[in-house]
């Protein structure tokens, strides 16, 4: 088979890691190809971050109509869920189209198909890699050559044979975004981030929600206080949460599907959402054949520059170590691109933020209590409540708190987590402070506009040394 074209970089995968790497590489003056088997934007744009936030925003608005606010009493309202789904599709289409236009404007060659790495690059001999592409439109095969490869193929919802996922009544996070009506009831298997977000959404749309979690708590990887607080909020909305339960089987039947527990109990629901994690999309790339090293979890091993054990092959996003987050994936893509361009920049996840969109939302960055990274660090904890913030009270958003960790010796901010209105945005400010190794003084002497929720940040930071301005602390008055 003849080589169709030669590129400086071939990016495999068009999600947040891949398309950002392609755009950055084009800005760096590289000739770039990108291969995507589905739609540009990957899971995040098509079946994850963006479409779920459309539903979240609509659910939040519906919640305000149902609960009302001071001085307003809304007796009648209605909604059309199919119209909401159509709007979600419009948002996704707009953003996916925008990615395509950016790639075209920067002369990135886009191939729609699946990739197989025929041979790896040999840098010492200046030999390019060969990548076979099976194109989606006619199943024809072509080959291209590239001096460097960036693997950014992402992940897919995990499947367990005993759960008999039929993509109709027993579904994953991919299918649930496209159902045209709200189910009367829904059982959600798994109470991690995805499970909790969809539980919150469908509860607001009046589904009866039952969550089934194998572990002793929901959001088990989060701060324990955040987990308990979220559990309390969700149950207060009449969401049934059952922890330490094991599902034996899920089958179609009854009004939709039946979940069978190991105890012998059966739970019937119109829909069952299986949200038990994600699998890596690396099995068909030919990595084993060319000698790319994987870790015990099957993730691609990379160094601080996101380069694999084979010079010239890089990997980014879900397929390498670290949390499966779209913004982390995009960051990985930039790191790989910059290193290919010769800038030798090392990745650093110490100020990596993440968010969970329940109501109110959760925002976290850096270390949190219980993390292994704190074992050899002496630290202090500061807290500040939304109930003591003027803007939160004005917005009728007094539920929540921010907790900040500072290092005793240096005063450096090393982590924060919280739950409350716009908490992901507050976490973004702390992320910026941490990125520059900021301290308690940096937070205190940064002027915050009043009244804003952002004033919670310096108050929580100062509370770590007992000096929050708008919080009584007996430590302040000890002689």
C-alpha cells in the first residue's frame, strides 16, 4: 500500500486531548493529521461534559420554579423534555462544528475512520511511523506516515456481561442523554460522579431515583465531608441511596428492567443506568505489536513530557495515568505538542481542579483530607460557610461551605474542596493561586469585589490560621 502523505504529527483521537493537541501543534508550525472514528469533540463534547451540563442547567431552573424564591409564587409551569433534548443537540452541534472549523482554518488534515499503527517511528534513523486508516465512508484503507504520534483515544462506558446492557432500557451514560422522555423511575448503578449527576438531574424532572452503590459511601474518592454532605442533600430530595449493595444481574422485564441484588431482592424500574466506570479505547491500535509499554491498569506509560517508552510516540488524556477529566486531557495534549516542538515542558497535576454538578455543585483542586499526599505534610484546615456570605444570602444560596488546606511551614495553599453555588468557579481562583505557589498572604491581599461569592475564598484561607474576618474563632482571642 502506498503512503498517501507525510506529516510531522499524527493525532489519533479527536476528543479534548486530541483536537487540542492538533490545534496547538498547528500553531507550532507542524503539519498535522488527526484521525477520529466518530465525531470531533470526543465523549466530552458529544456524550459527556457539555450535554450533561445543558440538562443540569435546565434541571436547576426547573428546581427554582418548583421551590420558588422569596416574593415569587409560581402556580403553573410546564416543560417539554424533548425540546430540552433538541436544544442539547443544538449546543453540541454548534461546538462540534466549531472544532471542525478551527482545524480546517489551521490546515489540519482530518480523517474520519479508525487507526492502526503499522510501525513505530525510529528517531535515531529518521524513519517515520506508518499509520493505517480504515475510512468510515467507504471502508477503504489508506496509509500515512508521521514523524510523531499522539495517542488520545479516550475511554468508553464500562460493560459487565451480567448487566445485559441493551442500550434501550438498560443503558449507559451515552444513551441516557438521548432518551426523549423522562422515565417514571430510574435505578442508577454506581454512585460516583456520573451516577450522582444524573440522579440529581432526573430527580428534578420528577423521576423516582434509586441509587445502588457497592462501596460504603457515595462519591467515595472525594473528601469524606463532601461525600456525607452530598448524601444528605440528595436524600433530602427523596432520592433513595443504598450503599454496600451488590448487583448480581440486570435484565429486561417488567416495566423496563429488573435489577437483581445478591441478597435476592429485585428492584424494577423503567430505566436502569449503569455508571460503574470507563474502559480505555486502546485495544485496536496495535500498541502491543509495536512495543508500547502499559501499566498494571492497562494505561499507557508516559514520562513527564507525555512521551512513551518509544521515542516519538506520545499519549494523552484518559489513556494515561491520572483522573479522566476533559481539561486534564487538553492540558496533556498541550504538553505533548510543546515537547514535540522542542520546548521540554514537564506536566504538573498538583493544581488540577475538578467539578461535580449536583445541586449545589462541588469544586475541588489539589490535595484534600485523606489523600496519601498529605502523609508527610503538616497542614491546617480553614472553613467558611456560604451562610456567612452576603451575596450567597442575597441569592438565597446559603447552603454549602469551602474548606482550604494550607501548609503550616510555608503558608502555601495546597488544596481546597467545597460545595455550594458556583463552587467550581471559586475553585478556579484557588487553582490560579496554587499554580503560582500562592500563600495565605496572596489570597488575603488579593482584592475581591463586594458583594461576591468569591469573598468566601480569602475567608476560608484565613480561617486556616484562625484569622477569618467574618467568622468568630476562639483561637483569635487566646492570650
